[in-house]
C-alpha cells in the first residue's frame, strides 16, 4: 500500500510537499510511530493479553501485567535470533 502511494505521489509530482515539512516534525513523527509499534508489541513480548485502546492504555496495561508476564515468552523474545 505504501509503495502504491509513493508511486502515485511520484506520478503526480507531489514530492515538494515533503520538502515543505520541517525536519523537527518528521523526527517527531518517526519517534511517535516507533513508540506506537513498540507499545503494540509489548503484550506479545510479555506473553500477556493485549489491551484495547490507545497508546497510554496499552503501555499502562503492559506495565500492570509485568507480574503476570510469561517468563518463557520473555526469554525467547530476548534471545538473539539467527
């Protein structure tokens, strides 16, 4: 889907819009997306049920579920992969 969007933007020559966005905004967007991905992966990493809701609720649920975390799942998640 992203590739199709990039192709469409290239065809209609709308790349100048990205140049108009400041580096600070782009950096903030990247950090926000990265944190969201990490928060969404926390329940799988801990071996707990995922929470319904947004970023804050997901992180709070993962923090509250640390006591019920599955040790084997955490060990496999922390091990280096080949």
